[in-house]
């Protein structure tokens, strides 16, 4: 759908503008193009209203909410705290484990309980497996946005192996309900550790293969370098997080800087964008950060599997969870960035208020800033590099 | 910097605009005047000793009894300290000043608060509904919200 907008007269005819064959002066005009809500490159039901001057983007106005399903209102009307966990899964269906992790940590912080060490290690292993699975979707679909279809198939093949590991553990392949308050729904099966190690060994050379196929492909580099540059100060001012922030060269990762679970006992390092192919903070930098994070995740999984202690997988918690009146804000590093839950308890068995600070929502809000002045063909890449999941944006 | 030092700093600079504080909470919070949030935010961001350059979260809350509020979770990536600010208003006069000129991320969060709680954010550059349709009536996250029977002729309860 294309429509024209009435503009101030100074834009309508420019001095020296060429004439048409019938002798009229060619008008230059801004145009509004509507992209979405059903569009393969918006990664869900996102509508972008794009104001363009020729092929140059003047402004982008995102319209969201098509997938709004009242998560926060539902949470206030649950029978108890545990019932919220499956809803958290559905926030970001590409990284359900990480959503659960954040929520159970928030409730545990409010209840002031410690979970057994075995639980913490299993949580870290699962969260990192999920991070790889989620980044594989991100880089795979990003390849499609850039016009490369084969890497997508590679990515989904490997993601399938991770989903099989989850299926072996808790029966579900997408929405797990595996982390419970005070522990896990059940222990990992005996063959899990072996299979997970097998996956790590298999996956490391695959990252290199994927990089050769897509990341360092000359066409891909030309297409993505120097596009959609997000400067450091803008990223911090807009509270961007995850690969968006690290791609802009900010060395910041909540797993290291605001540690939770057992990340502080594991050796790894956050990867940041350095502008190797163009400018720091461009689309390529965000892509390479995701690729390198997968390598780090494999390292974390291997160390956690080696250090996995024996023990119980459920802490002693009261049957009816009633935290003391109080409030807490807990944030964790999910594949998309900082996921926070602001939880207020009034001493009853249901949350009084549960606010979900969704990283995809916040990362999307910077899209107009980084798209202005870009070519319209690059918008697909810029939107793809923010790696949004509309389930989380709209909640 | 500890929460108490931050509180003393604010109190010395703004006096009456700092309404109350609870510094022994799990995450200490300070209540400020809803009409002066912008200058307080600017001070918190730009004062070299404080430098709250990052806003983690901004949430609306309905406290029951006709009281609404916004909670700001602030963090300094330079000094690695945190503080929680709150601004309260009543349902009869729901006005709180915008901080989106201080932290860009507040823009969408404030639109969400307006959408869900009906708190009018003064001086906001683009105060529209964000998650709900533009012609939706009412503010669903208020505790006394009643689901309408019809929306554009369609039956709402399912």
C-alpha cells in the first residue's frame, strides 16, 4: 500500500528539477510505505510505517501490539506464583528457558531461598543451550534477510539437535516449563551429559563452517558493513542490551557484571563488536557478536558439565508460596539482552504486580534512530539485526 | 555510592521534591515529586558522582486506593550502583512529568504506562497508545478495570 502525503511547498518542486515529456516539472515528494504486519522480514507481526525520500529513509514509525496477550494482567490473576512460569515461556518462544530463569530468580530472591548447587549448574547448562538455539535462529533468519538461504538450513539442523536434548530432558521441544521455583521440574536423564558433550564436540567446527559460509562471505560483508550503525552513547541512552549493546563496542554482559546462578565460577568472556569490517556498531558487528557468543556458550556448557555436582534438584520451599510484602527487580542476560522482572508482592499467594522489561521491546525502540538516512533495502537488515521476537515485544 | 549517600545528595539539592524514602528495603527506593522528575533525572544522569546513565526499567503501578505511580529502576554503568525512584499521583489527577528527554528508552515505556494505567505523561513528545488499539477505551492494568462488553461491535469476553 503506497500513499502520498501533503507536504510543505518547498519540498514539492526543487529548483532545476527535470521536466516530463508534457512539460511539467517533476515533483519530488516524500512517500509513506507500509511494511507489515504480515511481512516475512519483520519476524512476526510488526508494522513499520516508513517515510522515504526516494530510496532514503527519513523516518520509521513502528506500530506494535498485534500480539498483545495481557501477560501482566494474567499474572495478577493467577492462583499462585508457579502458574506464571508457563506464561513466561510464551513471552519469547525462541528462548523459553531464559525467560523462566529470570522469573524464577525473581521469586526466589523475594522468598530469600537458595537453590541446591546442582540446580544452578543445570540451569546454566540449559540456559546456554537455549542461547545457542536462539542465536542460531537469529543468524539463520538474518542470512535469509540478506538473501542467503543455505545458512538458514545449516542453523536449523543444528538447532534441532539442541531441541532433542531438551525433549530428552523434559518432554517439550519449544515451551518447557522446566525451571520451577526452588529447583527444576525433574532431574536430567542419565544419558544427558554424554549427549550434551557430544553436541559440543560436534558444534564447534560447525561454527567455523557457518562463518565461512555466511559471516566472512564477501557479498554478505559488503551488504552489512557500515549499515545501521548504532553509536555507543545512543545504545546506552536507549538501554539497549545483549548483542545490540555489545555490537556497539560496550563490554557489558550481565552474566559477568551482575552475576547470577554460577556464572562467576566459570571462565568465559563477553564478545564485543570491534568494527572489523566497517564501523563499530554496524549490522555486521551485531552478527559477529552472536556468532562468537555461541562459541563462548559452548565453553560454558563444557565447564558446567564437568563441574556438575550430585544432589537434589528441588530446594525445600513452602507448599503455598507467599513471599513477604516487598518488591524486587531481577534481570538476567537472555539471548536478546537484559530481561527484567519487577515483582511486587503484597503478602498474598499471587503477584500484586509483575512487570516484564522485555529486551526486544527496548531494542526495537531504537530502530527509528538507527534507520534514518539508510537505504530502504537496508531496513530489512537493520530490523533483522535487532533480533526481535514479537511475542516478547507485545507481551 | 550507597543508597543513603544518593538520598542525601538528592535531598541536599532538591529538598522538598524528595518526598520519602525506604533505604533498608531489599532494593532501596526514593519517592520524588511527580512534577519535578525531569530535573531530578537530569541531575542523576549528569552529576559526575552519580552518573545514572542507564535506565533498566520503568513500570507503572496501581497501588489500589486511588493511587497510581511510576517506578524507575536506574543503574550506573560507570559506578555500578543502583537506585529505585518512584513518583506517585492520584487517579483524579494522573499527571507525571516525562523523563524521555533524559533517557531515550523511557519514551516507549512511558507510552506503555499511559496505555495501561492512563497516567498522562506531561511533556512527552509522542504520547499515544502503544500496545492496545488506538480506539480502545479504558486502561486495563488498573485494578478496578472492567472488560468492556463490546469493542467495535465485536463481543469481547471469550
